[in-house]
C-alpha cells in the first residue's frame, strides 16, 4: 500500500501499486464481488478482509496508501480497517459523495488515489479532517506512503520517476511494471522494492490498464514471481 503511479497516454490509463507489508499479510488472489450492483475486483487482505486496490467493471479504480501528508503516530486500537472503508465508499455509484459522508473518526490516517469517470482525485484523511484534491490526468503522478518514506525520500522517488519518464516518454504497462519491480533495486531500504528485515517487505505489485471500458487487472506476488490470477480485459 505504499508506492502508486498514474500515467495516461493516448487514452490508456495505467495505475500501478507496490504493497509494502508484513509477509504474512500477502494476498494470493483476486476476488470478484457484486456490491450495490457493481462488479468489483480486488486482491483481498487475508487479515482484515479489505483491500488496497479495487477496480470495477467500467474502469473506476481506487488505491490506498497508509498515512496522509505526513507521518502520524500509530495509536491503536482503531475502529475499522482502512481497506474495508475503501471498499465501502468505492462500491457506491458516487464514491466522492460517499467519501464526504463516511464517518472516519477513530480510523487510522490514509490516502486514496481515486480514478472515477475518467477524472483523478487524491483523497486524504489525517485523523482529524478530510482533504479532497482534483488532479490533472494529463500529468504523471507518483505517491509514496508518508509512514515509511520521509519527505526527502519521497522527493528522491519523484526524481527517479521523472528520470524514468524521460527515458520512456510513452511508457507501456510493461515499462511501468519494470519501473515498479526493478528501479533502484540495490536500495533495499528506500528503493521501489524494499526489504527491511523479515517484518516489512514489498510483497506484491498490482496493476490495472484502463482503455475506455476495457479493464485489465494483474496481481504479481513477489514471493512466487509468476504473475498470478490475471483478469483479462473486458469490453
């Protein structure tokens, strides 16, 4: 839930997410559920039952990162899992309206990247207030979790992303996957794939490719390496 990129080229949007977690919380498959008349697909967290990456059948996507703009003090117990809250408001027809209404008191801070109706938003809860920012879909974006990466590291990762885009000005989904998988892989503490001892690792890479109403979702578990449970494009 800790590194996300968004790129749109020639009508195709690619959203890619690296999940940094305890290895015991790796998700091995993609679930498909009907919620409020919507078909939603997501890798399910085995501990809380929620998710950090959800896609519906017409290409709307929501991706969760831990923390808001700055690192917060972890103070459990919290009332509800952030991954369950993501599914709650994303499953509605109007996720932005649901976001404004949903009660987040005693929920740990988080950031959501929401791509809905071909518009891009950054939604943040800092433990006290919600913040909603509309973002340009013609710009490229990268987010890194504030709970794991201090500001100077987040800025360094933004530089890496810009350098990658200079080399690949029209990146394919495969290029973006390679960026998430292998960029600065010698830096196991702050690179795109981390391994900070046995308690915190990048456990998976999830990517959706959206072209109109065609949706492709792929989940890649780094412990097994082969791409597992690919969901083919739908028209």
